[in-house]
């Protein structure tokens, strides 16, 4: 005997055929299946399944001719409805997945975070692999875009550095960051300033670009080549930068020929103790100066190293005749030690 309650659960009338029962069950299953409706639909899905199984035992599977014809006529409509339901189901699956992914509960017993997915584990892993692959492809795309952007930026900077207009070069130097200061850019900068002396408005930006010793040495040789054209303040800035790097002796020596005794004094005071003394010709020329600011650091350097004997007469003269007590004291210590080569 047919159960009116079972027909009502499937949304059918009591005289419905077996084909109508199957169609109703399939339609409701697509709506209330736990994969689609989540835990809230589990109870309803159990009810329609139980009603379907009960009616299956009572109704003839052949059904009436009228029901079979009607089911065949509705086949095309069912297929289109099924396609739409698949799209809705897929969207619902993703919504359920993301909802559960970001609503993890704390497991009080184990102290670990647990996530109870309503989706089957195989489907969760499949979705996870899709997301991971998408993230990897996006990261690769962003990386390629960054490389292209960096290359275009480098080419633009190099074009500006090759300009014959000092204002364009100065603007390029001021806008180069440490991250953008590639080896190609540093070579272009050194090449440009080997032909043109740096001006005061670009000197700070120029020195800030070179922090590694290998390239710093290349720049120091360029600056030494233009040593005579720098002002006292620019020379002080350069010599302070020299002391932060392993700069060769000849670069310091280039500033000993500066027309200003103040710059010469700065170079002698900045002269590293690890470097040997200036050439003998430079020493003799410097010993003839009368400026105490030059002679005191010079004699202090000479005291730590051996000297040629032919320099002693000039030092002895300073010990006896110079008006500065500091110069006479330093000269007398050298004469007393007689540290000759």
C-alpha cells in the first residue's frame, strides 16, 4: 500500500508513477545532498532517501504508459536542468570549502587546530592542488613582470647617464636607489665621470651609490684623477669616503698636489696608518711648506716609518728654525730616533 507521507515527502501526489518518483528523488537529491547543502541538508536528504526506498518496494518499476511517455518528453528539460544544477553545485562546493577553510576550531584535547570539512578528502586535496598551482603561476607571472620592469628601468637610467647634459646625469644619479645600482649602472657612472669631473650637486648621490670595495676602488681612481678641481668641502667629503673603503695609496697621494694647503692637510690627516709613506719627491716638497696644519700630520706619518737619509737635512731645519713648537717637537723626535733606510 502506498504511503501518502512518502509521496508528500517527495512532493508528489498519491497517484504518481514510478518514473515520477525517480525524477522527484533525483531532483531533491541534487538540492539536499550534503556535498551541496552541507550539514543542514543532511536530515532532509535522509528523509527523501527513506521515502524513495519505501516507495521503491511498493510501486511497479514498469509504471504506466502515460508516465513513460511523459518522462521521455521531459528528458530534454531534465538534461538542461541537470546542467544548471551542476553549475550551482560546483559554486556551492567552493563556498562550502572556503567557509570551512577559514573557520577552523581549536581541538582542546590535542592542542592542534582541526578543520572538519564536509567535502570528501579527495575533493579537498583536488581543490587544494588547484589553488596551489594558481598561486605558483601568479607568483611566476609577478616575478616576470618585476624582471621586465627592472630591466626597463635600468635601460632608462643608462640612457640618462650617457647624456652629454650634466643636469640629466645629475637627475639620474639622484633617482637611483641602492637596489637599482646594478653593476652595469655603476660601470656607466664610472665611465661618465672619468671624462667629466663630478660637481658638488651630484657628489653626495655619487658616493652613496658605491658601498662595495671593488667598485669603490674604481670610483676612487676617477676622483683622484680630478682631485685638483675639487673644493675644500668636496675634498673633505671624498677623503672621508676614502677612509670607509680600502682605497689605494695613489688616490690619497693625488690630493697632496692640491693647490690648497687645507686640502693637503686633510689628505695627510686621512692617510691610513696601514699605507706606506708618500713618495720621497712628494715628501721633500711637503717639508718645504711652512703651514703647521700640513707639517704636523706629515711629520707624524714620517715618524712611524724609515726615511731616506737625504730627507734629514730638511727635517733638521724644521727642528731648529720653524716658528711652531709642535713642528719643532715632531721634527726633533725624528732626528733623535734616526730611523733611516
